[in-house]
C-alpha cells in the first residue's frame, strides 16, 4: 500500500525510524489509514502487524477517505466510484475519516471496524517506557477534562457512545481479531 500511494518510504525503515527517534528523545507518531481502494485482507494484516510492533504510544488510525486532487481521488472519479462534492460541507459529509461512509477496499466493513477500533483502543492502554507524559492516555485525559468544561451534554454522550461501540466491536468479534492477529497476546 505504501508503494501504491507513493508514500516514498520503505516498509522496513519504519520500525528503525521509530527506534532512532526514541533514542534521541523524540516521540514519533505513526499514522495508519485502513480501507484504501483495492486494499486486501493480506495488506491489512501487514498493516496491523506493523502497528502492533511499533514502540510508540503515538499511533493514530483513520479510515480511508478520498482527498480531492489526489491521484486516487481522480482514479475513483474516473471509475465512477465517487462523485465530486459541490460544497465543503458536502465533502465532509461524503468523506469522513472517523467512520466508513463508503468502503473502497476489498475488505468487509466489519473487519475494518474491528481493526480500527482495536488499534484506537490499544493506543490508550499500551505501556511505553519513555516520554510517558506524552502518551495517548495522558493527552486524552487532559483533553477530556478540558472538553468536559466546554462540551455540550449531547456531544459528551456522543463521544461516550463512540467509545463504548468501539469496545463492543472489538470484544464481540473474536474471529476477526484472530484473523488479523489481534489476539490475546497483544491485548489492547
């Protein structure tokens, strides 16, 4: 997938880069996207394997969403798999990054949801020996306290609903967890 999206980095360099960053005190952040067009289950297994091996608490996960003027976006338009949005609000509604609006991959939505939810949950519980104050746990705790002061009750319930749905998605799909190597040995 890195080659397909012309990321310009080699798979085998990613772990080494994280280790080097850690050795000089830099908290590296790894960002993953699941559900790329034409992504296969084998591709996703490799992504999951890498995400579980990385030695950083700074892992973010998003669902693939077409970005206007990218090669993939143009390809999807040409193949009539998407239609262009008319407004920015239309774009946001059609192409969210935090949920599957349209799955362009060869992977079932349920599989993508389990992998996404597992990796999102795992980042909060992963122990890391260095730079603990910059862990997702601490960043999130600080954010929650701030948000509780400013957030409306409906937004607060929406956030909790998303967290609970993620936990249930992971817990009640052991077969999918096993298929992608999200087994008990690598608990979230």
